[in-house]
C-alpha cells in the first residue's frame, strides 16, 4: 500500500503537468503558490510531501487507516484524469 501511495503521488505530478501543458491551472492554492515561487522546481515540495506521507504511513499500525489514506490519495489523480479528458475534447 505504501508503494501505491508513492506511485499515486508521482501520477498526480505527471497528470498535473499534463493539465498545465493544456493551458489549465493548478486548483490547489498551496501548489499554485509553489509553482509561482519555484517555477519548474515546484515538484520538489510536491514529491517531498508525498515522501513525508509515505513515511508517516510506514509508522502506522492500522492497515485500515493506511488503506483509507491511499484511497484518498487517488482522488487528485482521478480528478486530473477527468480534467485531461474534458480538456482534450
């Protein structure tokens, strides 16, 4: 499950880049601020937060809670995929 969380973080990063290439913008105000301040290096805090999350989940003893967080991490990726499909049609 931890590997799934890491892969979902990378998928979120990739799909966000596709959205930005299509001319749309980031909806998360914190990441939008990071994009403004850091330019192309905005991916460092995004991946850093993903690694922090994986580290915290590693310490968790409750598998149900870990599964819930991993499912929650899939939400931005699914949303980005929907935006990509809608943006290309």
